């Protein structure tokens, strides 16, 4: 946690993104969106002490003013990097409107809602001191808490997955059907789900009848989320979730992995499910999986080609990496995106999203 000069004394400052804290903060009961933006550009945050609903209206006005105008670049890679930069710059300004969270995880503002349950969902415990938090993130916590309670319907499970803030949600789940269609290795009884996230893939493997599954993830929130989902779905006898990097110290008949699809730097913990510099996890997975695969075992690699359409990876890269690490593609399944962004022409990356294909590659060790 960082500290921030506020009312002449240091205050704890929390931010779930990788943004650096502002150099200082000033307190107001009322002010304009333009004044907050002006201060933000000078690295000064604004702590709102007035009516909560007025604060939300001002935040909405800030977003409208700083929202970047869509520009359609002809070069795919340039379009992607400019889009990410614009997202970062916008988020920086938006997150300069702060609120003070009390020691009991409540807001001491007129017309403020009860936020304690939402913050406990994020932080997991009461806080003994006040702290400053971007209002935009607080609203995100509140929304995520409601989604956590409601759950995400998964047709392939005929049930729901419940996902808290900070864990990637399988709302874009067209690839889940690929996992249910793929042919299991003969007599497969033991599987790994590497980078399990919400635990949805491990749950699907359990539903398909795999007797023993070990799911791993380095994110503590994800590991706990997966455990809760597995227990809720009744698969605890089949699935164990452990907090660790990549592979358990064992051998499996089937290893499943859905690594981050885009080689870029994440700006928050939840973005590590989407972005991974230089495909680091993919390389580590392909390099190490063979040592944990039983004879006649198979790997199911779930990967999108969006990076290729954005110029972040060439079409020859994946075949080259598979060959380098001793794998060959035995078969594959594919699907096209169904989410709204794929068809939203206002999205600066729509040109790539509309052409995206997601694959499930069935890999086997090359015979040398």
C-alpha cells in the first residue's frame, strides 16, 4: 500500500491498478469535473467529502470529458498500442477522484450506500485505519460484489460460476464448448488445469468424468475462488486447487491450459489473465508440460489468434514454438467470438476482433 499527503498528513492510498499514487490530495465537498481534471493533470487528487450521488455524477462527467476519441489506425500493432495507452491515460485521470474509506469499511458521506460487504469481498478483512480509494474503483467493487453473488451462467455446466473482484470471469465462454467437445485421451483418469482462474475448466473436466484433477493458480484470490466454485458445484472429491506456479509435482494423463492470449504488460492483477509480456506463461507451459505428462497423455491448449490479427505475433510463431519444445498438433477445434465487442464497430480494435478465432489444440509429444 502507498501513502499519500492528504490534509497535511500521510494517508494510506489503495489502488488495484499499477498506477503510481498522486503526489498529494485536496478535500472538497463540491467542485466541477473540469477542476478535478485540471488538478489531476498536475498529479493532484481530489477527495470527495460531499454527497455520494453528486460524486457519482461528477465522475460520470469526468469520464465523458477524458474519453479518447476513436481513431482507426491502418497499422494493427500501432492501433493496439495506442488503444492501451489511451486506456491507461484515461484511467489515470478518472482514478484521481477519491473517497475516504473509514476503519469499519464504510463511507461517511451523505446518501452513501453500505459498502462493507463489497470491500470485504475484495480485501477479506476489516481495516484498522482509514484509507483513500478511487471512487471509480469503489463502484467497480460494488458491481463486482453483485456479480459475485449473482454468478455467471455456464451452459456447459448447467449451473453458475461465482467470481469476485480480481478474478477473470468466464463471461466470454465460447471456448468452453470446445473443451466439452474434445476427445479425451483413452483411460484418462488424472488431469491438471494450469492457471485455473475461476475453476471453470477444472469443473468441466470433473463433469466429463475425470476422476482426479489438480488445478493450480498463482493468484491467491483465484485459488480461493476456484475452491469455492468447486465445492459449490459438488466436485470437491475430484478436484484439488493449489496455489502455485504451473505444474504440480506429479504426472497426468491430460494437461489443460488457457494462457493469456495477448503479449502485453498487464496493468492490474485481473489483467494477468489477458496479458502476458512476450507470452511468458505460454513458453513456460510448453517447455515444462512434457515432464509432467504420462505416456500417451495429451495437452489441451486453448488459445486465440487475436494476437496475430493485432500484429503482436506472426502466424509462424506458434508452429515454431511447438516444434521447438517438442510438440505436434494431433487435432484441433475452433470457434468464433460471440461477445459484443467482436461486432462493435466503435471499438478501435474491431477490425481484429471480428476476424478472431479461438482454438483448442490437442498436442502430443513428437516422436524423435
